[in-house]
């Protein structure tokens, strides 16, 4: 076997912590998939150390930047503010090749607020963005070195032959971080209201409540309709088997940082249509009427109408939509995108 190429990944691995947020999951998946290719000797810099050992993180980051020429970074807002000036310096002075794997969908807002962000982004080899919407926004700001690589996960999609529906009561779920901006209160209120109107629906909520929201969430759940349950968090690689028995997934997000939500990949792989708000890139990912329904964000009445449309579908209509979802999930398997990333790293 030829010698592996030495690269580094700077990102939120959160080693030793049971975290399942999108940033951590994306960082871990990228490392695992690149490691499977056996093409790279990968050095990890875990930005989670900022909480427990910031001095250690600083020195490890500097050693990595000095010793490794090809570096992939996956950073949140705070991480970008800290690392981008350093990465820009190393790229310009030492020729370090920086590959920016973008987290979320609001990078253009940082660039709009500060011209230096555009300068930093242009100094990188590439900015891998999750959606065409973000690519377009960045290109309008003069950041042309962008490529679209959507969220991907190594999941085993359900078989089309095994798809089934409940219909009465309609079985719904959410599968994401739990905070107001993800629309959880809208979902709870909508399902409770539909049950009060005689449309039987069940809603199971999966995920971790944000620490600052736990008390409020517990209060809401204590008075929620009996058809609504909190089911706790689930490892990202257990998502399909956990939610495949539902009829649809609710995703009423209006979170500012939303990019390409991994929960949509989970839902498609499980054969679940997604009832998504028209926030951010959701309409780019969910095809209205084919792999789900799109409705105006923050509009509880519109969400109730979308759920009612599913509730009123025949089993044949819903199975057709579920099959579309399984087929759509094939676009987000790792093979294609990992090859693009590996090819970019190897040819340098």
C-alpha cells in the first residue's frame, strides 16, 4: 500500500462527551468516512477542548498548522472568529491548504457583516457549503471558491417493500435538537389542536433539549396533550430504525443557522415525508408534494393544514410519497461526496 497522505481535521469531535448536535455529528462522520478510504493519516484537533483545556487546544492547533499542509476545518461562529485569522495567515505565508467544510447555512451573514470574512474565505482552497442557496449568497459577495456538498450520512435506507402507514391515528415525530427556534412549540401546539378537533395524531419527540430550554420544555410537556411524548435522544446511527415506523416527520424550524438539516436525511432514509417550513434551504431539499410538504415558517395554522393533508391521504398516496423519500435518500449516501473530498486532497 502506498504511503498515506498526512492531513488534519480541526472540528468539534467532542471526544468523551455524549453530544449529538449537527456540528459534532458532521465532524465525526467526515473523519470516519475519510479514515475508511485508507488514503490518509488523519490528525485530529478537537475544538471541544476549548471548554476543558483551552491552552492545550491552542498549542495543539499551532503544532498542527506548523506540521501539516492540508487541513480541513469545520467550525461554528466562535470557532471561525478564532481560527480564520490564523488559517488565513498560514495559507498566505506558508502555503497551507485549508479546506473549509461549512457548518450550517448562515456563513454569508458573517461575510456581509465583515469584509475580512470574505478575505479569509477567499484564501482557502475551497469552501464546501451544504446548499445551493448558500453558494449563491457567497458568490454574490465575491467568494467564488465554493462547492456544494450536502449533508451525508452512512445509513441503511428502509426497503420500499416494507413500507407501511398508520393513518389512524397518524404517527408523527420530530428528530432534532430541542429549542424554540426549531419550532418544537409550534409542533406541540399544532398536534394538540388537531386532536382537540377530532383528528387523531400522535407526536413523539426525539432529541436533546438545549440546556437553557430544559425547564421551559418540561413545563410545556407537563401540560401537553396526552398524544405527545418526549422520547429522549438517539445515536445518529440508530435514527432509521428508531423513526421508520412513523408516517411523517415534522420540521417546523426557523433557526437562523439552519443549513442542510441532517434530520431530513434521516427521515428520507426511514421513508418518512418531511413536513418542513419554508425556512432557509428546506424547499431546496424537500420537494413539495413528492417527498413532503412545505408551508410558511412560524405559521401554526399552516402546519396543521399540512398535517391534515397527510391525515386525509389514502394509504396508497402516502406509500407513494414514502417511496419517493427512500429514493431521494440515495443522493445523500457518503460514497460520492467522500470521493470528491478525497480527490481534492490527493491531487494537491
